[in-house]
C-alpha cells in the first residue's frame, strides 16, 4: 500500500474540511427552514422520521470522516 504524501494528506484534509463546512451549511439551512414553523400533527411524525434520517446520515458521514482521519494517522 502506498503511503500518503503530505500533498495527499493536505488534499484529503481539505476535502474533509469542505465536507464539514457543507454539513454545517446544511444544518443551518434546515434550522432556518424550521425556524418559526409549527408542523401540523399529521406532519409531525413525518418530520420526526426525516430528522432521524438526517441525523443518521450525519452520523454515517462523521464515522466515514473519522475512519479516513484514522487511516491518515496510521499512514503518517
């Protein structure tokens, strides 16, 4: 297995940073959309399921990023 060069590591860290910024922007957008909005009882369950799916997606992305960072640290 090839070891990552400093340039490869820098590029990967830049990509991780961009993904984290994108996740933060998405969180902010969702918060803005939900601000001042009161769901009707019929949509509250759908909103809860959607929130749970978004949370699961964020957790999977964070786990993938953590695994990538662990791989970088092991190669360093």
